[in-house]
């Protein structure tokens, strides 16, 4: 099990909520933080700017493909960016929380 953080910009907080609730209910992530952001980006040779919501999600590397499959079904953008950052160190309590919820989701404490 390799902990990671996932980053995904969404059209708005409603879309971020829809995606995060689905991933949480499927036990693919353990936490989703939603932050309003101002984005500027290149699209069709033009500089665009918009208000979005950034999802920062706690998960494990092994879930990336399943998460991407779910995001593809729910995201409004044809071209979205789901990026993963590997975690080199994590405190013991957070690691146990990840293991308990993602590796043994049906066990209650």
C-alpha cells in the first residue's frame, strides 16, 4: 500500500461534491478537500480563465485507475487533469486510517 494525494480541478463545488461523494462511497479515497480556485490555462491556442474547485484527495496509488474510471463517468470536462503525488512519509495514525478504510473497508473499529 502506497499513500498518495490526488489533485483534480472541477467545474464548481457541486461537481467536486458529486465526484468526491462517489469516490468516498466506493472506498477509493478516505478524504476530499475542496478549495475554490482561479484557474488560467491554455485551451485551443487561447488563454482562458475561470473559477473552479480543486479537489485534494487522500488515497493509495493502487486505486488510481479505478478513481480515474469513476472521474471519467462524472466529470463535465472532456479533458480533465487527475494528477497523483506520491507520499514519501506519513504519520502513523494517518497511515492506519488509510489502511483501515481502504484495505479493510468492512471492518469496524
